[in-house]
C-alpha cells in the first residue's frame, strides 16, 4: 500500500507540497494538469514540470487524477475517435514520466455533485453534504450554487467553460440511455486498454458521485453490477477501478465491504479513495464525516481489512476532509482533516500488517 494525498500543483493549491511531505507515511501525491482543456493532449513540458515539483519535495508522482473524458466520447458522437486518439497520446506521455495509474470518470455533465459545500457540524467544523432536496431545482441553478462557493479555487471536473451552458449539455443526454452510455464506455476501453497494457498504466474508473441518477442523467458506475460489467467489458488488470468508498458508500443498499473485497480479490483496484459518510435520517441524504469509523456510517477498519486480506497493493488516498481548525480553502481539500484521515488509515494498515505477523 502506498499512501498519497491529492495535490493541485504549486500554482493552484493553497497547500504547500512540503506540508504534505510532513504527514507520516506519505509516499507521494496524486496530481493533474488543470489548465489543459478537456480532450486535448497533455503537453509534455507541463507534465515534466509537475513531476519535477513533486520529486523536488521528496515525493513520488505515480497517480494522475484525473485525465477527464471529453463529453463527445460519453455521448458516442463521431468526433469521439479524435478525442480517443488524444487520450492515447496522453497515456503514452504520462507513462514516460513513470505514471502507474490514471483515475477517470464517466459521469455525464457533472463530475460529482454536492448540495452543501460547508454544512455545519456540531463540533464547529464544516463539510460537504448531499441532500436530495437540494437537487429539486434546475441543474443550472445547482451548478451556479456550487461554482459560487468554491472559495476562489478551481473545483476538479467543474471547468466553468464546460459548464457554462449546463442545460444544453443535459439536453444532449436526453436520448442517451444507460445501455448507450455503457456501450460508449466499452468502445472507449477497447481502444485505450491495449495502449495501457503496452505502457504499463492502469486505468481506474471513479464511481458516480452520488451513485444514482440526478437530473434524469444516465449513471453507470453505481453498484456491484455496474463494476462487474465494466471489468468484464475489457477483461484486463489494466482496466480497473478507483474504488471510492465515499461514492459507492453513498447508497446504503451497496454492501461496501463485500464489494471492496470482491474487486480487490479480482485485482481490479489499483487505487482507492477511502473516506466515510454519515447518513442523516432514513434516506440517502448524507454528509462527509471525519474518516474515523464511529463518526460515519461505514466501518473503515473493515474496508481496510477487506483490501489487506485480498492482496491490495495499490495506492490509497484519504478523500474529502472537513474544514477544521479554522482552515479556509477548496471544499473537501483542506490539509488538516485529510492529514488526520491519512494518518488514521496508515494506522489501521500498520495494525493489519502486524496482526498477520503475530
Ligand atoms: Mn473519490
């Protein structure tokens, strides 16, 4: 297991990489380029500059999150082939600097959706939350809400230029069924996985967040059956999952520990986001709690145990954290609570390793 933390780069992240380096057990950061328009080939000089910044801080850069998928690929438009060729070239360029895993998602229009960016918790901290009631208005209004509460930072997957006309983008999906979207994902994977095998990069699809349909959009990475379909669509260890416990875990019907165990055993989890959520009331409304099991609805020990016992040897990162100790910044991506999360997960892993020895 290699513990990592997401870092937005020296120009886009208020958090210094030197501070991430001081978190015990940290081996590397998960990085990306945020100024390359979706669909374009990532410039080699920028990739190398990012790598140089990370290495200079004494950390590794082996995971990229995300190389986003152009909407035309998800929609299955004829123009997709051009964007798939660009994607292949980006994969090859990332391999040259030692990248081992690329995280991506196949969510139409929105990469992720929260209705509350600073939900107040009893202890004085705040966190992101998702309440179904919050998406009962139009998608454009919800998008505007999210974009206005980003504390001046870029939000991953929420490129303002792409979301400028959310309504139009959603209209394009009116005729796209879940089966169509699945076929478009399979088409994409059939094209890129041979390249991944050649250059030794594993793809990890991030589950839908939340893992059910919103705004009538199709969703195909929601549960065990969806993950099984994806793994079988191209049967290769290079076609894997970024197992986000906070996304799959936002549907109480998903048996989180059993799903983690199954796909770790099948060697399809090269990268895991491990975090907790806390359900409120009877339905699916929830907020992003501290990682520690008693504060959320999921058992982090059992999740780490399922990874450990099934031979997981990939990358882990804590996921969204609360804003604590007065920290202000990109929602979910402050330093302090993610550092606590990383340390907690590292501690659980140490206990699992030593349990086996004794
Ligand atoms: Mn995640």
